[in-house]
């Protein structure tokens, strides 16, 4: 939070913590999304699982770009919101116009 007297700027960054995923799991999920026919999936999955089990497994740390927002507003408007401080929750709704 930056307060210049007349204007207040809030910088918000999402706190993202991701779990590690095996390459095998990522491939099986990709097959699930790509093949819509349930019968074909049931035939391919056991074969793919057997092939992948025989391969050395690589653990992948999935990446996710952190989103950061900066909001500047007149000090008066900030005070009308209750002057939220660092650590307090601020809810911001972002929607496509007309939605």
C-alpha cells in the first residue's frame, strides 16, 4: 500500500502454492481431456499406464504465472471503504462488461 496524501495505491498479488506432479500423471490427464470416447479411453489407458510405468518418472513442478494488480484511487474513496490495511481482505470483482 502506498499513500501519497491525495491518492492511495493498493498492490495485490495472489498467493499461489502448487503441488508437484509426475510426468506420468500429466500425460494421463492429457489423454483424458483429448479422448472423449469412453470405450476408447478404457482401451488406451491401461496400455499407456503400463508403458509409462516402465519409464523413469520425472517430477514436474507445475508453473503458474502470479497475477499482480495495482489499484489507485482518491484518498477519500479509500477512506469510504473503511481504510483497509495490509493483511486485511479486500474483495474485487472483475468481469467482462455485459456479463
